């Protein structure tokens, strides 16, 4: 979808994308268009459903959109608008566009990006973005689930929603360290099971067979229950899906319904190629990082980590104080965010 004010022309375009799309009507997207920018929202083939999503195929979809914007629509400059999960997608794309290396998915299925048209973008704006889907999921996983086949038999000593847990907020550094380590262990246990299952299917000659599965307990970040963790302007004891205790096992949590190959591509901490921090370290284009200080999804360390991961000096950082993830609660802050984008684009000669 292309959005622009009628009668305006531009040599530059901002292209937003997200692994599961659906952001064309986000307040910031339309606000940028109302301010005179030409904006394209690029949905991937996985619009609205990430159950079988393969990040490498999202890269191909975004590349096709950028190529179309340059060759068919005539834009000279392309800036990627990486909002939320679109941030790590944009970084992954640019990393591969500048030096394409991937010829197969993390599951080992052939998918050769070296044969795809991946025109590099000229710049990236990371807007209320997290570092990656895999890292975000891991930081939100409920580590009290020790057996995926018995997801509701939980270790009270790791269950931040259990009143019987002896470690209550404010959490000690020792508890947080143990909690984070257990989250990573859980992600890796699922990855091991996924790999074993794929190997078993292939050993039986079922090379194209898939398996779907459910991942319970994916909204258990200590930031939601202890405001002292990652201090910011966010409201305490809540998350972007509401009550985190309810969202932890609700039907719309991250990775709630997934598949073997998709897990390895987008959710596996050690297997995904969409590693925002690693991707950011390898790109050469200018980067703007905007942190919304009242964000109930992407906590402030994500913006800091992304900014610090960019290895060159053509980078900028901006806080939008009081802004929430969607600018729904504070639409009055949209002009400040739009101005930050415009000023950066002008400084990098992307405006117009």
C-alpha cells in the first residue's frame, strides 16, 4: 500500500514492513504521510499469520517491494521504517542486501537469497523497535515451564505470577540472573526438540513433512511485574496486551502457535538469521533509533542495544518521552516523532 498526500511528488520513500504486516494504518505511518512523506507499507506473504513464517522469505518479499519502488515508481532514495518487529526485519534485510550470504533456511531447506533481487536501502529508521523476534520471545518466555508436554505444571520458584514464589518484587539481581538463564534454557530445549523432530521426519523419508505445536507461557518478563527493572515511563504491572498474567497463556501471545521450520527461522535464539544486533553490526547505511519511553512492548534496553550495535558513526538516537508503543495513548506526541524522522532524513539528504 502506497500512502501520500494527493498532488505531492517525492524522490524519497519510506518503506515500512513487518514479518506479519498489518501496520499500514498505524498512527505513525499515516502521520508521516500527512506530513508530506511518501510512504509504502509492504506486507509479506505471511500477512496476519506467523505460524509458518520463514524470515528468509520475508527478506525476498521486502526486496521485491524496494525494487518496485525504485524501478517502477521512480524513487531515488529508499528509507526503511522499522517499527517494532519491522526493526530487526529491516536490519536483516539490509545486512543481506549489502552482502548476501544465505542460501538455505535455518532448517536446512534450500532458499537462495543470492539469487534474489535485494537492492540495498539508503537508510534505516528503527522506531519503537525490538532487537529481534527470537530475543524478545526469550525475554518474555515463562521459565517456570520445565516440560513442554505439561505446560501448566510450573516451578513456583520461577513463576513470577505465583504468590507462593519466595522471590517477589523488587527482585534481587540473583533472581533476575537465574530467571533469565532459565528463559534461555527453555528456548534451547524447544530448539533441540524441533531439530530432533525434523531429523526423525527426514530419516523416515518425510522431507517435506511439518509439525505444528503450541508454546504456552510467553509473557513473563520481569519488567512487567517489577517496575524497577529497566526503568522507564511505562505503566507498571501491565504490558501491551494488558494484564501480563492473563496474556502469558492467552491465545495471541508470541509464538503461541508455530511450526518446526518457523521456530528455527524466527524464534530460535541460537538458530535465527534475523539477529538484529548482529545484523546491525554489519550494515553501512545511516541509522536512526527512536525510543518511546512509555513503551509497553519494547523496553528501553532494546533501543540502546540497537544503537550501540551499529558499528559506524552515521547513527542517531532520540527519545520520545511519554510515547507508548502505538502512539494510541499519546497521539499528541506523534508530531514530535514525525519531526525527529524529518530532521534526520534532512540531515542525511533523504528528504524531498
